C-alpha cells in the first residue's frame, strides 16, 4: 500500500474530513488532496505529525510493503510522552543508516527527523530522535547495528533511561550512570578501542 493510500485510509479511519486534516497539519485542503492522489508527498515534519495524529509509526507510513490493515497502534506519542511517567522510557538518537534491519523502527516512536551533511561517501545521514518503551530495547537494537572488519566501520546508537546512559554497538551494550565520571571514562575508552573518535562521544546526557 502506497503512502497516498495510507493517508486516505487512515484519515477516514480516524473520522477526519480533508478540511479537518488540513487544519491539523496547517496546510490547505488542496495539499491533502494531492497527498491522497499521489501528486505530491508530505514534508518530513508533516509525516511525523501524521504518524502522531493517526497513531501509527513513521515506518508504517513510509514502507510500501507494510499493509495498513491490522496495524498496531502506538500507546502514546507526542506531548503525551512528556507527561507520562518516564520510568523505563528510552530516549535517544539513532542514525538510520547505522542499522541492518528497519523492523527495529517498529519498537520506536520517532519525535524528530534531521538530515546531517557528512562530507563523506554518504553525503547525508538520516538522524532519528526517538522514544521507546520496549523493555529489551538495548538488546534488540544491538542485534541490528552495523559493524565491519575495521574499527571505523563500527556504528553505535546512544540513548538513556532512568539516569543510565547506553552506548550500543553490534552485540555490545555499554552503559554508565549519568554523573559518574569514572564509569563514563571507561565507556569512552572502550569506544575509542572500537574506532570511535572523541568528537562523536559528545553525546547528550
């Protein structure tokens, strides 16, 4: 099912008229018609907004091979995540190009997407700012991180929960208590051994 078909289907499932959806997305009704007619596609920020309005993951919207029937709705998104108890809620950053299996995105709620210019072979990275309530999220994402035969081919995701910072590589989960400088130093040393430069270890806490 194409994005245009999903927008139309989900709009009707959620009892939105084109005018109502246009108002929610701050666009014209004609823009909604173009989205649903496959004449144009929504901008990234509008896709994120649609995923919140329709309570489906961005992955469900964007991947043509995923049929909309039987889609599992996410339990919380947007502002509701901010007011709920954050215990057990993983929050962090993932470069989409660092994973080998996009199914991992089904375990995440994307709150923002950015494009970072790299200056390397791959000109841009797609950076996902996310939440996850999945109990075994560190173990699951560790299974799908890219790694190579040489150190500079290792990728990692960084995220935090309940005062613990996680740095996760392929089949390797590192963590430290936020504020504990000795634990952080040991994690950074291990990252250097895996070929991660210091400028990539300035992750937020």
